C-alpha cells in the first residue's frame, strides 16, 4: 500500500523552483567583449593575455558542468578583446600578472551579451 501526501504549492515555492531550474541552463551564441586598462594610468593595455575557462551543461545530466573549454585572448592596441561562445553557462577570466595568474572575473552566465572591463 502506498501513501501520497499532497502539500499545497505556495507561490514562493514556485518562484524558488523556477529560479533553481534557470540556474542550469546553457546560453547559446554568447558574446564576450571588454577592455583592459592600467589601474594607475587609465590607459589601455595592449597585448594583455586573458586566460578563459568556460563550462556548459549540454549533453550531461544538468546537475553539474558537462564540458569545459580553455581559451586565450590577447587585447588589441586599444586594450579591447572579444570572442564568441557556442554554449556557455560559466565564465572565468584570469590575467597573467607577475609570476602567477590573477582571477579577475568568475560568474555564472545568463545573458548572450557579456561585457567585462578589467583594470590591472
């Protein structure tokens, strides 16, 4: 014999469930743009190397990231950088400063348009 319990669904629980289900969704065709400037001089940093780590859920069970990518970007003469991602749900950016990397950005991604301005 099985017993089922019916609990009333309150509106706040509905919002919580919607919020949790939105947390594990990939963004398709996302675009990252930004600039790197010197913190002291406010001038653009030409040739800064950005190390990107990205993740996506597609193809997995949506309880954890299914795939990762590692890319590098180099800023142009105006300190600008840009790239596109076919699938994206997490983005981390590190910049080489001295003997080690510095994490400058790490976020879950919910939008196709990502803008990151970095001051070193």
